C-alpha cells in the first residue's frame, strides 16, 4: 500500500532534554494509526513536527513523497497537505459552525455549489443538522468536536492529525465518539494520525498502534497483537498488565517464583525475569492449581459484578486479581496462570 507519511529517525530536543530519540514509522494510505503512550512521552511533540509547527534536530519527515521537514528545512504548515484537530477544538469563536467548516474552502476560492455540496455531506456524516447557524459557544462539547472534525475533513487532506481529540469530553460521550470517528474515517478512507494516552481509545480506533515510551517506539502492531504479545514491560503495563512478580528463568518459559515453577510462554533470554499479567487473566483457588503460586489475601473490594482482590505472594510482592466471589482477608490460596497470558521480560533492577 502507498505510504502517505514517513518519519525517519527523528530526533528532537528541547534545550538539553532529548524528547524524541530516533523515531521512525510509516503511515499507509487509508490507515488509522494511534500513537499510544503515557503523558510526557513525546506524542504531541511528534504530531507538531508532522504538522510543521516544531523543528527537529535530526532525521526527516516525508509527506506524500515530499521531504517536508529536515534539520535544515520546514515546509510551512499551510503548504502541507494535512489538517489538524486540536484537543480544545480551536474553533473560531466569532464564526458560525458553517463559517468554521467552510473557512478553508473559501480561502481556496472554492465555488459556492461545491461548498454547499461539501457542507451537506459533512452535516449528514457528522449529524450536525440544524446547527450550522450556531456559534461555538452555543454548541455542546461533542458538537464542537464534530464541527472541528468536519472542518478538517472538508479539505480532503492527505492525512488528518488528531491530538487527544476526546479528552475534553465526558466519559460516555468519549466512548460514543471514538467509535463514531473511526466509522467516519473508515467510510471516507481518511488517513489518520491520532495520538492518545488512553489505550481504549487506541483500541477502538486504530488499525495499528504505535506504543511510545520515553521518546522511543516500543512496538508497532495491530491492537490485538499489542494486547496479546506486548513487546516490552512498558507496553504490557500500559495495556492492562499492571501486576508484576519476579522470578528466575530455568529454561525458556520455565520460571521459578519462590519455590514454585510456572510457565510463561512469552519468554526472554534473561535469567532474572519480571512476569506481568492482567487481573482478569489469572484464577484464584484455595486449593493448589496447576501453574500457580501461593498467595495470601490482603483486601477484597466489591466492584458490582465481581471482586477486585489485592493479595501478597509468598515472596512479598503485591498483586491484584478479579474473582467472582469474595475472598476474605488472611485467606491462603493459589493464583493460577494461563501461560499465554503471562508476559515475561528481563528484570531490570536499578
Ligand atoms: P505528550 O504529548 O506525550 O504528553 P509532549 O510531546 O507534550 O508529551 O512532551 C514531551 C516532553 O517534552 C515532556 O517531558 C514535556 O515536558 C517536554 N516539553 C514539551 N514541550 C516543551 C517545550 N516547549 N520546552 C521544553 N520542554 C517541553
Ligand atoms: Mg500531548
């Protein structure tokens, strides 16, 4: 498939602080890419470099086959075949929704008939009926967001950039909008570069997820692959596997924790390993299970349909798991692992 955007070995520093440490990736035509990473890892920096708002120290950005940014050159933002949707929507407050959406087309001296046709398409696609004469202050957050997306899409850019596009919306609306946005982009075959710190937003939207950590890319893969085979401990942690216990690897995938041997199929070459797993991927029993380690219940918390239970391993590490019933504080039992749902990495001790 045709590559629309290419980042090659991008380095970016603010003063002495390097925030992008050699980032490379490709975005294909019609693809939705979500860059996922914790706050401060460099996502907005990367997006603003693509947009032409920030310079770089090394590497290059290629858009539609053209070099648009190098360490010596920056094509101006308005010459780039892209549009951006900002976190705070950034609609012009003195313009109606219609004027906001059509602003770019008017600037390009598009004739009235084409403007009307485009507007009609956006109104129907983004459910904006009856809102075109309203000013941004008269629109809800969700409506402003739709207008901002319409304003970007109406220009039919080679790529749309979205920086945490849903973080100013309340939870329910966020869940609805992420599915709706993905549907709209897919129906128009829009190429999208989206950044977020919210894994569920990346899962709902992306064809491929780029997981970033501390200015570097840890993994580029489909949401399913990132979830099932997280490439690093950071990816595992970000994607829900917040539990970590340490052990010794005897043979590939054969790990000893205290005196117990367990299997973890995603093995590493290291002897000292850290095993990560999700609260929902383990099973608790008071009697010994295959592939399990002994634990003691510290605290059960009721969560409606299930209990979230904090426990301690015999080696003194704390873990959390989900269980359909209550298990009382002080109860001794076993936590059983699914070898395919335990992610083992070399243990880094500082
Ligand atoms: P993200 O969008 O992933 O939260 P950013 O790209 O905004 O992260 O920031 C990456 C790092 O660079 C952060 O540590 C941030 O504090 C720092 N940073 C961002 N902008 C500037 C700036 N203009 N000057 C100095 N440091 C900055
Ligand atoms: Mg940001």
